[in-house]
């Protein structure tokens, strides 16, 4: 299940990066959503 969660998280982050590049979300919104997704999928983010 961890692989599926990691893949889902990675896909979500990729979509968020696309939105960020298109200027549809701000950097702050991007970071907040990534944090929420990481908690939801049980992923640890290396900073």
C-alpha cells in the first residue's frame, strides 16, 4: 500500500507543479497543499 500512496502523492505533486507553473496557484498555496497531501498519504518529505 505504501507504493500506491507514494505514487499517488508524486502524481498529485506533479499536478500541483503544473498549476504553479501556470500561475493558477501561489507558492504558498503549493506548499500548504503538498503538506496536506503528505499527511494524507503518510509520506515524509525530505527538505
